C-alpha cells in the first residue's frame, strides 16, 4: 500500500477540522484516512470503508499488535466528501506533526492522515500502570492526527529543569525528546493498600510536550 | 418559545396557565412557583392504546404533564440538550431522547414500517427493540438529549447523508431514509453491533447526529 | 468580585435575584479565552519553544501550551481542570491530581507530623481516609472524571456541598459534616474547588430542587423535604398506585429551600459518586434522608424503574 513522504505531494491532502469540540470532520477528495474502527458517525458524498487488519502496518505491525494485545482496530475511509468521526462524546484534539513522533495511548487515537505512519512502540511505564498493555502507539511523519480525550486535553511543556509528574490515568500522549520514569508518590507508601490515590506517578524529563486529560482512566493503582 | 438554554446540559422552561409542557419523567431539576407534575396516564396525546402500544413496543418513556405557573429547570443524565424549533414541520425523534416539548405540538407514536422507518428498522433489525418512534408536528419547541451534543447536517437534493444508526438522534423535513449495508462494511461485522449498517437519508431537511455511538 | 455569582457559559440568572448586601462567596470562573494568566511574581525567563511545538491549527490560534509558569494561578485551565499555585499545605480528595510541576509531597491524613494542623480542618475523622494533604511548592492540576470544576471564595462564610462534589480546599477552611447526611459544610475564609456534572447553576430560594441535582447551598437554611400531595391523592392516584399504569411522575419528592441565600444545582440528575460520611445511603440522591430502613421497601428503589408505580414509601405514607 503506497504511503509516506514520497507520494504526499502527489495525493490530495485530507482536510481535518473540528465540528464542535467532539466531532472531527475530514474533507476528502479521493484520498484516505485511517480511523478507529466504528468511529464514523456520518458522512456525505461517496465513501468507502475498509477494515485494516493489523492497523495497516504490514506483517510487522500486525505481529506487534498480536504480541502487545493493543486492541485498536483501524479502518480506512476513502472517498469524496466529508466524513465525520467521533468516539463516545470525548473531546477531539488536532495535532499537526512535522516529521516528529507522537506517542499516544491506543485508546486515544481517533484518526490519522494517510501520510502518517503508525506503529507500536514499547514503552513499558504507563502501560504498566494503566493496564493498557506495555506498548504505546507511535505516530510518525508529516500530517494531521486527531486524538480523543475525556475532557479537552491540556498541553504541558517539559523543559530541562522543569520535569512534570502525571497521573498515569490522565496521560494521553506526548511529543518530543522525553524520558519517562515510574515514581511512587513520596509519602504515599503508607497509603498503598488503602486504595492507592496518587500512589503511582509518571515523571517526564527532557524537552517536549505532554497531553493530559482532565479525567483519569481506571488504573490498577486503585480507585483514582 | 418557553425554553431558555441555561448551559449545554440544562434548559429553563417558563410555564403559564393553559400552556402545557410535556417532559420525560425524572427530568425536572428544580422549579419555582406553582407547578404540578403529573404522569401522563394517557400516554401523551395518543390515547391509551398508544400507551399500551408503547409498552408492548418497549418504547416505554413515560411523559409528565407540566402545568401551572412558574419556571422549571430540565436536564437529564448528564446528556447535552439541544433545542429545536418547529414551525409547522415534523420532527422524528426517538422517545427516550425527548427531554421536554411544548404541548402545542401534535405528538404521535409512529409505527415505523418499511416506509420512513428510521430507528424502527434499525431497532427491529439490529437491536431487536421496538418499532415505534415519536413524531412531533406543529409550531413549538423541543428539547432533545444527545450524548456529547449534536451536529446538524443538512440534507439536500442529490446530497444524501449517511449516518451511523447508533449516532442518529433525530431528523426533520421531507426526508426519505433507508437502511443500507454498504459494500465494504461487511468487513466490520463481528466487531461491535450495528456497525455494518448505515442510514441513508435523502430529500430535503436536516439530520441531527450525536458525537457518540452510545445509545441513550 | 461581583454578585450574583458569575455564571458559566453566559447563564442568565434564575428567578428573581434581589440585591444582596454581603457577598459571601463567588464562583471564580475560568477565563473566557482560557488564556493562561501570568502570575505577578518574578520568574525565570521562559525557555524557547522546542522545535517540536505543534504548529497552529487550521482556522484557529493553535493549541495553548502551558508550562510551569504559564499555568493559571488558582484558577481554571479549562472548565474541567483547575490549577493550584501551591505554596504550603492544601487538601484534596484522593486521586484528583492529574499532573504537577515542582516539588510536591502528598501524605495521607491521620499519619505523620502534621496531624495537629489537621485537627483544625477535619472535624469528622470519617472523612480523613478520603483526603490527602499536598505540601510543597509548584503548580498542581486537579480534575475529576471530566466533570465541570468551579472554585469558590468564602469570606467568613459557610457553604454546604455534597460530599462527592468537593474536590479540594485551603487549610484556612474548616470542614464539618452537615446535619444533612451526605453533605459537608465548609466554614471560614478561603477557597475551595467543587465538581459538578455540567456547569453549576445558581438559584435563589424559594425553590424546590430534585435531590439528585443538588450540589449544595450557601447561607440559606438547610432544606426540608417536600412531597407532592396532589399527585398522590384522588382516584387517578389510586389507580396509578394499584396498577402501575401511568407510572409515577418521578418528581414526587423535592428538597425545598426557603429564606435568603443561594442554591447550587448541577445540570444533571446523574449522581456523582458519594463519599462516605459514615451514613448509610437510604435512597439515591437522598442519603439517609429520613427513609425508614425497611428491607425491600419501595423507598430503596431507583426512582425511574419503568413500569412500576414507584410510589413505594410515599404510597404507604399517604395511605394509598
């Protein structure tokens, strides 16, 4: 399947826009996007949908997904017209990538332009804390990606000297050159076993941006 | 119009003597003044048979009659509320999405057969639920609930709109609809119910779509 | 600060709002534009944006990127997240921190060296297990399952709030158990943060409120129960009770507020999780609200089970 930087100059580019804060509208003129399976809520014009086994990443991506247990099934929407995507009334956040990598929880990836490459990367930390598996979805290339978050995502900058600590359940995505460490909240050891709270935190250091949502997924650290 | 939008999830309704309102049971948040809430023994305006029909059809959304003088706040289940004004035209909406509407509107419970059936067909074929939907006609306002708010998509001649049945909220105007299984969608059977179906709405009018595949 | 409290999303005042001489509190609203507020304290220069910063979105100004300095000072970041400029102790419900910059320690209440301080703030030991103390310096982001957050300033005042809705408060406030089960009263001067399902709507008494939609109240006397008698009486009511046909209106029972003050409503009847205040919740929305504790009794039923009369306790009470 043709994809990547070489043909993005030839193909018409899908236009991503927000219709309200919870619906993504993509205007297409014969090109295609990859979206979370079943996230189409409406479309006008001519549109075809195809389920992509293994996320359209070829054998390697498919094997990775099998291994990781990441359950995001992806479909390809292709056609002429406008296609509307939404996921359980979550907020849609548009991210423009210019060659860098976006790491995102698989649950939070709604739609990507065909020019973007998605794969699975081993990350360990957050997956371990949030029960999402040990792998995170990595989106690379140049183009638009749409993330969902429960409540609008807040973008927090991490620089040298100002590390950021995040509740694993509130973490959505990050870009940049960041390293992550799982920390237990200082002084919290006495509380583990009583239902957790902020018992586990992820510390981001380096340079980059972290997307957090004003909500917390259930984590097995406890009722948060 | 008696409804005032307070915020995305709450509307205020002014109640005057002689002007009935109907609302979903349990949708009252607060009220001032002398207002009474009576369960609608007659099942709206459709009579007893209509009510029994609803029960049989499992489209059992009891309505309250709201009367008196005062002001009432409505909201329900944390859902977003969308106000729709009708000026002589017809709104088709699932009964359980109705938050409140003016008594000036003619309400009927429609059997959704092969013709014009939206949720009827979908429910019957896909989810096995009832075959009834609510039709409101006349002049007045309707407050409709949706998960995550709604977007309005215009339907014009030659420009049909395809909607995920789970995200469909309501439609108005001179609209024909049919349930289709689009080529390619068969691939998706087996992952989530109803995903293989689309509603095709054509004609002249508006369809209201919610930002979620979650049914109310 | 203005009165009546500013209402989010341009809400119109509900009912008549007579002028009030004293302003007991105000709902601090997030800024309309969600632009970060710059604190007045000197701070190190902002580092240059890394090359990975997202480019502006189409048709917009691009997403706002916050850092340790540009996060709002004790204000909303958006309707669902609140940024605390931490400098000293601060109480928050367990699990409501989503992110923070700086050097912040979290400790359980009832353990450690600050117990003496706690005695002033927690007059009910039952709550202590649900709360933690954040100490240190930094910016702390609070959120609760994407519910709307508001902060309230009390000036030598009191405000009673549903226990599940209270998120955080300054240690200058005292937290006490309300005489109404399931509610907490904050007394003193300081700021607290409360969540609501949908934006909070302020109304003035007299008003009758669905129990599940009640967030709290300020200044006015505690509410009383109101039952709709007219609905329950008469032939129709009897038929309804006997047959279940016609159902209950679902609105037979309200909290009635009278007197001067403000009532806080959430725009939804979906209850947030209750925090235990050491009482058995006898009825949804009416924790321990005077319902006789009889097993299998109608008062224990959810208010909107379809097909049932749902008169339950009320029917018995009025002899139907």
